[in-house]
């Protein structure tokens, strides 16, 4: 089960006609947004992204943005204003999970969502999907890829990857990049037609958080937290 401290931190965003997902985190009393780099590619400090709110797109002013290097599909956005109450959330930058462990990923496939009205401050509720951690790479200079056996869709990119820890608390371990796809030839009577089809392999690709957290701790540019749970 995914609880409100994750659901109310997950947002549907749009940048340059690209739909995606982001999640808010709080570090040293400031709030940041994590997402996949490709969702907001080209975003610059002093500009804005759009966030779905009350069935409309509202502007979110950006004071700073950082993109991970080395092929890591990860971005940190510093909003000018806090978006979600500072719900308690556990974040791990490495380890704490294992192969075959159950994992959840949240997002807005094709822009779909659940409406909750005032129960979520008029923000849409994300879809939730489940899989297991199929494997992961050893961390190298902060770069870590996490593979989940689960069926993903366009729109989940940038969403949180969450596990339940040994202490029964939900823990953010990564940001969804997308899914592994592959092409196969289309045959007719067993013969190639020259056409191919693309299919979803069922492998969700996510990235660990160490690079993002290191950047945040060294560049404290997030929105000051003024809204606490129960005060929104």
C-alpha cells in the first residue's frame, strides 16, 4: 500500500509539450523536485514548468535546475515555492534494497490520473504500479541503475520508485527513467515483411539518488518549507 506521504508528493508536469512525473523531497528544510532528465531537457533557471492543479495547468517558477551527467537520467529542480506539505519520507541514496524485493512506481500514464479534490489540495493522484527489483548495477561514482520487473507506460518517467523498508516504512530509492523496449520483425506466412513492431519488455529502468542528493547538499537552493502536514 502506498500512503499519503508518497501520493501527495507526486505531481503531473509538462515542459515543452512533454508530459511526465516528478516527486518532491525535503532536505534541510528546503523542498526540491526530482524527475527524469529527459522530461525537462532544456529547462533553465529562471524559467518555469507546468504542474497539473485543479484540472488546469499552473505555472511553477524554477529558481535553479541541475542535470546529472554520465548518462544518468536524473534532474533536480528548485521551485521558488513549496508544492507539498513536508510529509515525512525516507530517502536512501544507495543500498537498503535487494533483488526480488517488491517495489512500487508512481506516475501519470498518458496523462491519466485520479481526482481527489480537496483531499489532495486539488492536485491529481498518480497511478500506482507494482513489480519486483530484478537487478541493479553496482554504484560507480554515484551512478546506479535499478531494474524492476513491471509493466511501465509513457508518463511514468520521472516518478518515484518506492519500497517498504524492514521497519515497515516507505522508502524512496530511485527515479523512473522509462522502460526497455525492443523491436521484432513482422512476419507473413513465416517470411519477413520488412516491417517491425516495438514492444515493451517489462523491464522498468530507474536511477539511484546519490548524485541528486550530493548536489542538493552542496547547493541548497530549494524552496523554504513553510507548509507542514495538517496546515495546507
